[in-house]
C-alpha cells in the first residue's frame, strides 16, 4: 500500500467517525472497523486486485455454507434449542456437553466465561435466497445474518435492541426516516422505516415478547426478494433468547486478562473459504485476534480476511492464525510466549462441524 492510499483511507475513516449517525440498521463503529480491516487486507493480499468487503455489505462475512430449498434453512453451525441454560452450567456440565450442540435459555442472559459467541437472536423460517446464516456478538453489535454469500446477493440482518424505550428514528439527516404502520408481528406492534428520497433503506421493526424491540434490515438483491409478506414471515419466525454458537476451536489454559470482546463465524462474500471464524481479545488496551478457517489456497478475486502479518499454523485441514492488530504486543501476551505461545494454547476440533464446541475458554 502506498502512503497516499494509507492517507486516503485514514481520511475516509475520520469522515465516517465524524458524520451524523445513520439509521440503526447501519453500525458506524462496525463500519470504521471494516475500514481498518480493508487496510490490513490490502497489506496482506497476495493476489493482485483481491476484492475487499465494503461497508454496504459488511455483514456478508457472517454467512455460512448455503442450504437448499424454500422453508426453514438449517445453518451448518447447529442451532438446536436445547433446554439447558448456559449460565447455570457447572464445570462438569460444561465438560459433558455434546460437541456442536447449542444450549438455549428461555431469557437473554450474559454469556458464560466459556462461551464467547452467544447469540440472542435466531432465524426460523427463511426463503430460498437466504442461503446461509452467520452470527456476530460483542462490542460491534449482536446479530444474525442470512443471505446469498456474495456482494450482490440479497442479505438480511436480524438484531435486537437493548431493553429500554422504543428506539429513536433518524429525523434530522438529509434523508430523514419515515415511520409507517406495519401489520402486527405475532400480535405485537410493528412498523416500517424508510428514508425520504432514498430507496436503499427499508427496515421492519417490532416489539418482542420480552418488551425489547427487534428489527430486520436488508440490502442487495432485487425488490422482489423483499416483499412485505416475506419479511413479515421472517419476523414472525424469529426467536429471542440465548444460544451458544459452536466454534471449531478452544483454548487450553488461557490466562485471565484474555477475555473475548468480539466473536463471529460466517461465510465470507467473494471467497473460496466455506467459513471463517474470528475471536478478538482486548488485552491491556490492545486487540489480539485469533482466526480459524479451512486451509485452502486463495483464488484470484478472493476476499482476503483476517489480520495483517499474522503468525499461523495448520492442523487437521485448518489454518489457525494470531496477530496484534493495533500496536505492540501487550505484556500478558509476551508472558505467554508471544503469538506462538498463544497459538500453542489453541486446540482445533477439525473440519467436521459435528465436532465443534461451545466450551471454548477452558481455564
């Protein structure tokens, strides 16, 4: 990357951070992070012209292996509604969990120490074009995403607002949001949000049984993909609670300063990778990233994912990488033996998704 390109990206990131807040369907903090990720990916790209994700399709990286047919689309990451509340587990209970199973609790609860990716939202019915489902949780937001797996496919994001009053709408920007009634979702209040003078922002928001507000935000594809009837049916099938999402790795003996800040797993847009998982730790003011994906050779045009200049190893057909993304290595990482020491604590379960585990942090 040239100095001019670096300066141009920095200026655009500053402009995004200083701009008025967009609609709730678009997460500015996440967009800034994606901009920084673009810089890392450009540095790391080994193929000329490798595509990078844009903010308009930022959740495309959360899409998993496509399913088939019209009806409930099963995610390759199992999301079975088991009855065991995640926060009530004893260590023995945790060890006895079936790998790949997803524990569910009837109410939203904070994730347990061993479960860095706990989703509060889950899709039920999805149309055929929603070919994959992915999950994200942490400081960048909490959401489930479904879509076609590339930058031009229709995509939809399901998110849940924190408890509190009805979320505000953006009425002061150049393209203010307009609120209009929608048919009730499961008998509860719902409405549409659109933007005056813009056809690119259309949101369905509704009240959930817990009293919190949820919304569907979608983009890409064709208008026919997003008929009102389709979106209302997706909303009616959504579930809210706490589900541990299985991951293809776990950590043995990770020290206390390492606590997950953000976790995600999904199918990247424009990539030969069938899935990509990432866990971010915030340690002494630094972000330490660990990623895992199938060990496949990139092809021309692939999206390049993960941190710049990582330290990596391969095992059981998987590529595991670690990096410090924003500065010098923290002292706690050096005490582990640096990035190689951290990778030495990572255990992989293998390519078979039936072996994936929710018990990821084993102190």
